[in-house]
C-alpha cells in the first residue's frame, strides 16, 4: 500500500514539472490568427436570426419546381 502511495506521489510531482527544452521543441513558432472583437461576432449572429427562416426553403422549393417543370 505504501509503495502505491509513493509511486502515486512521484507521478504527481513529475506531472507538474516543467521541461523547457521539451516545450520549446514541441511548440512551433507559428503566427497566431487575429481575433475579432466580440461585438462584431454578435452582430453577425443577430443578422442571421433576423432573416426569414422560411425564405431559403421557399426559394429552394421554387427552384426545384422550376427544374421539374422544365423537364
């Protein structure tokens, strides 16, 4: 039982250890994307909600009906 606790405590200590050489090799020097402000993101979502939800479906059904009529 005590050997399990020792092994567990050793594992916990090594899990929190930092290895700078490993971290430097694992993370490539990539440029990060520019983030958008949240107010711009919210406007896009509100605009999507304000559109008529049936308009796209009605347009698709009209287009399908036109293709069936042209046959």
